[in-house]
C-alpha cells in the first residue's frame, strides 16, 4: 500500500455526515458547472459569465480571479484558438454546506495542446496535461446555481 505518499483525505467522512443534497439541486449544480467548463473549452469566454456568481472566486494556476469583472479582464487577455483544451470531469460528489451552498467534489483530467488557430484536428495527444480534483462551491443566485468558489488540487502534472 502506498498510503505514505499522500495526505489523508477526510472529504468522504465529512460528506457522509452532511445532509443529502436533493437530486434536482445536484442536477442543476452539475449543469452549471459543466456549462461553465464547456464554454471555457470552446473559447466562449463571454458565455462563461452566466455560470459564475458576481462575487465568485476562481483559483487558477496562473492566479486568482475574484468577481465577474476579474473574469472579464482575464477573458479579454485570452487568444481564442491558441490553446486547444478539454476538461474531462468525473466522479462528482455533492456536499450540503451549512450556509445553503452546495460543494461539488470531482476529478478532472485536462488534455491540452498549444498551437495556432486553424491547426489541423485532431490535435496531437501526448497524454493528459494534468489529473486532479476540483472543489466547486455553488450558490443559488437569482434562481440559478452558479460557481461561488472554484479551486483545483493537482495530483499529477505533465512535466
């Protein structure tokens, strides 16, 4: 057993002690999360805003974005077509938080190819660029579940 290679993860114990998240809420939260990432992968940065809470925080490898204005500024610096990326998200687990938010724990596998707009598809595949875990806190804002806080824990990274 390789248990000495990683810190214990108490997530499952904590989740088993929290109230169940209703299935309709799980589906709505999952839909918002998947739409946000699908728009990211498609270079549709303006459309991402619909799934991000106005006071949301996104902890990224290149810095932390706080609020919709920060998301818009970040999006303005992106060059569509230069990075071809896909996020495969799986093993979603839902946790009810005491303040009414919903926390989603998931696994993510990121495939990435740096290129130029118009490069031939399929892009070359040299394996995943990253495998890790997302933690997404969702908040109900004006009748829609939106990302309030998004972070990643990298478990494997291409070097």
